[in-house]
């Protein structure tokens, strides 16, 4: 079997917890979703968590809850999954990108500051900026937050990679430096619910909007009903256009059970990263550089080939790894380079650091169940490639 770049762990305890739900009265909305929301919010020290059926849904609803609509601008990083940008388009907003810092591969704070200054002159300041914690390494959130105070934009952290990470010793998800933080529970991410996501916030009003928008725009709270209750016995009203984006009890049971192992997972990921770091230090590779105030959850372990060597080396390494049973991956094709985004007017050369990064990066296997022997195999194959290369 191929060693994947990431995969989930499902324990017998997880299965037992899911079974209990399957035999219970509630499969959709019930006590376990609420428990899961509290568990994640407590872990991150955030006031509210609203579970949804994916991070993509959570990003969409987060944008709506912050009032994004047509004519507004949303900025994110080009080095991400397309969902970080699509959420703005769902709301009819315009999107743009801020190039990455070549050391952290996260949104560059200097580029952001420069772009904001220009946007201010042109009266095109963004309503929302979405920093993405690429590979699990937190962005420089304090610096981004400081800019948001100057330029008056909202912040949604796309923390799809970063549950379990922290910044300045504060857990990602605390929303200390943002309005909303979004997690993904897709099976390749840090913990899983099959498919799922969550939006966290400390603002009660935003939390209410998130909840209502993810459940058809329906309210059961009489005080927020726009007119008299329609009917005294069946008391709910749709007061805005919402969606059915809710997580169900079955998924929440899996997530709640996985939360118990979150810290263990992140420490195992650190162990693997440390091993890779130590093994690759003599090779012409750049291993993931860490911002001093950041503690990564190491969702990914991206290595970069030093720029001065062979153009085709990325593809060669990728092919050799695959031939040896190692399913390395590539994160990410810069979002603006996808045909759909090119059809919106973006083109090659727009965000040069992200494009350079994409041409030299490879994601190596990184997940808690990865065995020491498998890590050794990855290292051995990579070392062999460079030995061959050196002797040419
Ligand atoms: C996985 C991912 C998403 C989307 O998550 P889903 O839960 O699959 O919708 C969004 N942003 C980033 C950065 C991701 O890696």
C-alpha cells in the first residue's frame, strides 16, 4: 500500500461513540453536536462554536455573518485551497490575494500593508481579510490585527490546518486577533468528523448569525422574530435567507471522541517534523521555517528544493517518491492560477512568491499513524535522490 501524505485514525472508541448515536433518538440535531461545539470552543478558549458540515460552509457563513456582499472586497492568500477564496465569491464579493512571505509561506504582512495603502487611495479597501495558517503554522496574527484596526477590515482565520496550533502561547481558535476562526474536520486534517467544520467567535451577535444562517435562516427566538409569531403552537420563522449547513450527531460523536487525542496527535506530528528536520539539514532542501511566536500543528510537512538546482527536480522527486510507494503531494497550486480564477482576470505573474513556491514544494507524508519505519523510508528515498544528483 502507498504511504499517503495524510490520513485519519479511527479507533474502536470512536466507533463505539458513533454506534451509541446510531442507536439513540437523534441523528441530526441533538445533544452531541452541542457537546462537540463546547469541547472545541473550550479547548480554544473561545466563547462560541458553531459546527457545520464543512469548513467551506463555515467560511461561507462566516463571510455572510460579517456582512460581506456584492461590491465588497475579500482578500486571502494565494497559497491555499480554493475554498478560502470561493467563500467571497458565494457572497457576490470581489476577491483579491496578498502574496506570501517566502519564509513562512503564509500571507506576507509587508505585502498586506503595502496593498492596503494602495487600496485606501483607490477607495477599494477590503471588508474581510482571510489569513490562512498554511501547513498548521499560524500567521503573524497580531500584526494583521493591528492593520485591521488601522484600515477597518474584519478578519476570518482559515485555520483548516491549524486546530491544536498556537500563537504567542494562545490557542488558534481563541479569536484573540480575529472576528471568526474556521476549522476543517476533513479526514486529512488534524481531527476528523468525516466531513465537517466549525466557526468560532467571541461575539454573541456573530454567533447567533452564524447559527441561524447555517440552519435555513430560521429563528425560534421570539425576540428576534420580525412580526408576531405566525402560529402560536408552531413557533419558528425564517427571517433571512440561510442554508442547511449543519453537522449531524453521527459526525459530532466522531469529532468529540477525536478531540480527546488532539494534543497527542499534534505532539506526534512535531516528533515527525523534528526527525525530518534533522535528517534533511545537510541536503539542498528548505525545511519548514517556524515563526518564533508560532507553534504549528504540522498539518503538512512541505519541503522546498533550493532554487539554484535543476528545474525538473520537483517532478523527479515526486515521481521517484511515488515509484517507491510514497504518495507525496503538492500544496498548493496558487489559487489565482486555476482556470476559473484566470477567467476572473488573474494571470501568471500576479503573485510571484506563491508561484515560485509552487514550483519547488513537495508535501511529505505527515500524520499521527505514520510509523517510524515509514519516516525512515521517506528519508532514505530522498537522500538517495540527492546522492544521485550530487554525483552527476
Ligand atoms: C481543507 C481546507 C478547506 C476546506 O475544508 P472542507 O472542510 O473540506 O470544506 C478550506 N481551507 C483550507 C486551507 C483547507 O485546507
